[in-house]
């Protein structure tokens, strides 16, 4: 056997998988993928940047994952020199190592540059979690095509966007769906949170960013007060992401909702969703979590006028709520900007409480979405990695 043939067989039997995860959700995806790939390649080596879950699977991290977990424009600017230094060193090490494949897990601002340089050096590159081109800036795909050999996406409507640009793509399902029960035990969850099993419980999810909470907290509590005039026995619950958020919501309650039957909890958003009968949600992942818990909802949000103006011009879909985007129809009422008033929120939440057909329509669609998204993501991802790595 020629030396080159021998090296090739060693490389196939003991492949090197390079990965970069930038935050905890990426660490979870990375750990699941490492586990699936290890079953296929027991002698494989896994290197790059990962968090504790990936490390527990035998992953070798060259830099601490926390150094990439920088949120917000000014924070990124402040840490830019160290981020650029890490990226440069990482690229140098990877080119020298020449792994069989590089998998960038989310963190698009960091990973697409790495993928672009590695691809130009004949290293296979895959991006796991396609950026939200379905929501805005679809034209980014022209650049992405130059950086990757394939993209793993979480939603079934995404592949068509990539096909338009001739980018290999694989829908693998959304791992978050595995964290939700097929049949929520609402009575038990109500008891756990101290509600009567017979109570009509409305959850208010004011968002995870302080800018959202500051903007919407007063409006939500005013809407809850109006709703309680129609349904005096209704109880409300607000899961707050941290103490600062809780203090801000408490301020709104003290001012606009003194007579409300309301609980403010620290965290526990999943438990709150399981316990509630309907929810008022800001936007983002919370709308998806609500759908996966099969709970009827109304979406209401207002942002800075300039942000809204920019979003309108870059948007590629008529909805902002993931349940509507998945359904490709207005399944959930979206009250945006000037429509996100206390009166309109109370009116639509009231309708959601009383209109059995509307509730059933949402719940039926949410069950379908749950089944669509609950795939064996890590196995499907490993299938695609194996296929693209070899071609």
C-alpha cells in the first residue's frame, strides 16, 4: 500500500472534526452532534471552541467559549480586538491541522469568516443553524454560498431559501422541541405554581431584554387590568428573566395593576407555560416555546421607531411570530407598534379566552408544528456532515 493511501485510510477511520460554538445553546447542539458522530467514528478527534457539554463528550477546546459569548453592539466593540485575535489564531491552527470538516455552530458573525477562509484552503465547511434569512436580509445567502459546503437548518420552511442560491441544505428539526412534553400536564403545573386547578391563568412573557421589558411592561399590565374587569377571577403570572426585570414589572403592577391577582416569578418560564391557559408574548423564541407547549397566544410588541423602519425594509416575511411563519398564515394575532395598545391587547386576549374555535385552531396547528420540529436532530445532522464531508 502506498503511503498516501495509508494516510487516506487513517484519515477516514480517525477523522478530525473541528467545531466552534459561541454560546450555551450552541454548546448543547455541539455536544449532541459530537455524541452522534462518535458512534460512527469511535476514533475521531473533536477540536476547536466548545463549552462544558462538548467538553464532557471529549471535545478539545483551544479557547474558552465564554470569550465568544459577547452580546450587544457596544460589548462587541469593546471585545473586538480579543475576538479578532482569537479568530486569527484559530484559523492558523485549523489550516495547519487540516481537519476533515469544520462545523460552525451558530455565532454567524464569528463563524462565517472562519468558514470562508477555511473553504478557500480546501477544508470542508458546514454551518449549523442557518441565520434568519427568512426574516430579513435574504441576500446574505449570496455571500454565505462562498463560505460553506452545506447548511443545517432548524425549520422546515428554510431549505427553499437555500435552494434558490444553490446551497446544499438539510432540515434537521429544532432540538428545543425535545424539551417539551407531547401532552402538557396543565392541572399539575397549576398546583406546583400555587394556582387553583379551575382558575383561568394568563401568562405574560415580557421578553428577555430590558429594552423590551421597559417598553412593554406598562402596556401589558394595563391590558391585564382591563382583561380582569371582564374576567374578575382570572389570574396572571409573569416569569421574569432576572431581578432587574422583576423590579421593572413590579413597578408596572404597583402603578397599573394593584387589584390584579398576579404572581411574579424568577425564571420558570417553562413551568409557567405549562400551567397557563393562554399567553401574551413579546416575540422571538418565546412564541415558539408557547406553540410547542400547545398554548393559545397573542403576540404584542413595540420597538424603537427607527428599528421598526429598518426591519420593515429588510423583512422577507409578513409575520414576526414563528408560529405564523411555520403555519404560513395568520394563526396568531400580531399586534405590532401602534397596534400594541392596552385596549387592543385586552380585546384580543379576551377573544382568545372565549372563542373555542380560535383556541382549537391554534392548538391543532401547534400540535402539527411540534411533530414537524421534533426530529432526531443530532442523527440527521450527523448524516449530512458525513455526506458532505465525503463529497
